[in-house]
C-alpha cells in the first residue's frame, strides 16, 4: 500500500472530526458570533473603572489639589 493512500483517509478523518466538533459547539451555544450585549457591558465597565480611578485620585490628593481637581471636573 502506498503511504499516500494512508495519509489521505487520516487527513479526511481529522478534517471531519474538526467540522463535527465545531458544529456541535455551535448547536450547544445557539449562536456563532460574539454577544453584542457583552460588548456593551465591557464598555460600561471601562467607563466605570475610569470614573473610579478619577475618584481615587481625588480622594488621595492633598487639600489644594482636591479643589483644583473638582474645578477641572466642573469645567467639563
């Protein structure tokens, strides 16, 4: 038997199993693409983290820097 006659069925089996695993995963999750709500929530979390970082900076600054930061935020 020629070595290529053995390789072709093996490659075909690997490809078929990969396609079947992908199809089963697709059926189990019910969708193929990313969840649009997850992207919205990620953006919201990023905004909240930015706000918390600003509040932490304000809380840890010295008194005179605190006044300046509040005024800068009011000007936005």
